[in-house]
């Protein structure tokens, strides 16, 4: 999880806007999600496309959750404060 926190926000956003939405009319990830919900996602290439174009969005979601969660160590004193 520490590695995800070190990825800059602008890199994650650029990944979502490029790879996550490519091709742009209509976005591949949207088509693949429709196929998934309709039970039509059967070919290996379709699963690969869903994972490839969906991974930036999953990364964005995980980074947002990690950023918004309360820190477990926020109440602890550092060695200098003791």
C-alpha cells in the first residue's frame, strides 16, 4: 500500500484519462463493463481489455481510499515528543 501512496496524483489522473478511456468514442472500459453486466464477457481478449482499461480506475479508487482513511498512527507520539 505504501507504493500506491507514493504514486503522484497527476500520474494516476493521466492514466485514467488516457489508458482508462481509450479509445474515446465510446470508452473501451464502458463497453466491457456493459458486456460484463450482460453476461457477454466470454472471450479472453475481452477480459484482458477490461483489466487493462479498468486498472487505472481501480488504482485511482484505491489511492483515494488510502488518502481519505484515518491514519492509525496519527495519535501516537513520535520519539521527539516523548
